[in-house]
């Protein structure tokens, strides 16, 4: 079975691409604790923002998954795409689930008021680009050709 028949062949599940830097950040945080904000009022605010971010992330990812389900295409990036998603959250961003993971990561970091995981967020984004998005974009270009290129010209990769 060749790569096109299987899909983009993303080898590492994208949630792990976010979980690994987040966990690394919390390990460093354990040994070198640095808070993002200090004081009761700022800590309450950042936690509230964190919970709001988690709610937004879950809603965005739920919307993206529901869109894939409605289109009868797989959410799993190792599997072949049956159709090009360009409705729902895919009108706003080509990667709503990765955007959702990014917002979720921020929410968790803010609730914990932990500096080090925040410092590792660019690593999570870079890993996601290198090991998931690049493969997906190459696959979708091969699979959908001009339709995908036109979609890319209208919708940004992130926001």
C-alpha cells in the first residue's frame, strides 16, 4: 500500500506533539518553579482565562471533528481523506484542531500558572508543523490538486 492510498502518513499522533513539550515544561517547572504571574488577583484572572481557553479549545476541536464526521472523512491523519473539508471551522483556518490544541495547551499552562510549559509552546507548534502539517499539506495537494491549492489561497494555515 503506497502513501497516497493510506493518507498523509503522519507517524506521531498530533496530540503527542503537544503533550511532549507540555510534559517537558512541567518537569522543568517542578525543578525550577517560575510562575507567570504573582499575587492573588492576577492568579485568579489567569486561571479564569485558562478555563476560558480550555472551553474554546474543546468547542473548536468538537466543531472540527463534527465537520469531519458530517463529511464522512477520518480525523486520524494516517488515514486517507475522502473529501476536502472547507466548511465549518475550516472556513476560518486550515488547521482548526491544531489551533485547538494550541489554545488548550495555553489554557492548561495558565491554570497551572507555570512559566516553563509556556516557554515550550513554540516547540509544540514547530513539531506539529514538521511532523504533521507538512505531510498533510503535501498529501492533500497530491490528492485534491487545484481544489486544495485554491483553498490554501483563501484560508490561512493557522489564523
